[in-house]
């Protein structure tokens, strides 16, 4: 109660929008990303701090910029899965559009997407939310130069397969040493991107590098540090255009805390 009053009196929500839909709570598969309680563990921690925005599902036309018809039809064979996967892609599109319009955004979405390639998918992913969002912006002549930072534990092969070869798109999956080297790799690449120029920066935000998660590398404060670096980079190079979308992260107990740390740095 005290916190709510404080927020009302002192300017309300922090300037970042969270894109979210109740349907993301659906248990659409039997993998760790779809596990009951995962989205809830994040929602419960961040709900009072940020303004929430509800997305529409991505259209099939949007999805087709990143995927073959054959792949789309294979997901469609499971109606419930298609519904939530298209809604996750739509959540990424909304986050990207908000960011392009100057409002930083986070897509609290699932299923994740960075292991989905044009004609196949694995690793709890079905449609590549990031690729669909970026290709939508580009179809409207926006976001010629894009920097994608993928901080999930796992290499975002799907994103690289779909977007990696396109002119103007740069992708980093940092993977060096311990915490210190990891953060240095991110900051070093941001310097390179600054010299190259950038229209929008996007983060595939997985939290499975966390010390108590599968990767065992990053601390909670590191998510804030990374997000602060991205914020500063975007403020200096692309009018603050930045968004992040949820990928992996399976240690439910601290997942909300880690997402909050990222959003605090990002806002
Ligand atoms: Zn992962």
C-alpha cells in the first residue's frame, strides 16, 4: 500500500512499458519454458512497477517474413500452441514498435524464440519473436541498422540463421570467460556498434546464465549493469530506441528479481 501511494504521488510508473498478455500463462507444452509458475514468478515481482500493455497476435503475414509456410503450418497443427506462439511474436512486435516510437519496452512473453529458424525450431522455441519483430520494422522502412544482444545462456542460432546475413544487422551472443569478461565483451561490442551507427537496439533477454540457473555465470546485479550499458548506448546512438524480450531462464525463485534488475537498468 505504501509503495502504491508512493508511486502515485511521485510520478507513477517508471518509463518503461511491459508487453504482456494473460494467455502467456497458458501451459502450451511440456518443456521448461512452458512450465506453470514461470511467467507468474516474473509478473508478481514487476507488476506494480511498470505500465502493462496488451499485444495482438502477430499476423501470418508478419510471421511469414521470418518463416516458411511449411514451418507455420507445422505449428498450426496444434491450435493452442499456434495461438500462444503468434501472441508471443505479436508481443515482440509491440515491444519493437513502442521502442521505435521512443518508448523503451520489455516483452514479458512466451514461448521464447531464439532457437526458431526459418524452416525449423528446437529448444522450447516455435516462432522467432525477435526476427519477426525486426523484419516487421524493416518492412516499414524502419530500423535499417540493428544491434541484437542475445544474453541467453544458449547461442541464438535461429536469430542468426534468419537475420545474421542481412546487411545492417549485427548480433552478439557474448560467451567469454567469467562475469567480468562477459560484461567487458558486451561493453566492447557496444563501442564497435557505436562507430557503425544504429537505429534500434534489441535484447534477447534470457536469464539462464544466472549463477543459480543452468549457466552459473551472472549475478542479479549483472543484469542491471548490462541493461544500463544498453540504455546508455541507445540514448547516445539511436534516440533511446531499445527493447528486450524474454527468452530462457528457469530458476523461478529468482527469475522475477533478475528481470526486475534488467528493467531497472533499462528504464
Ligand atoms: Zn537458454
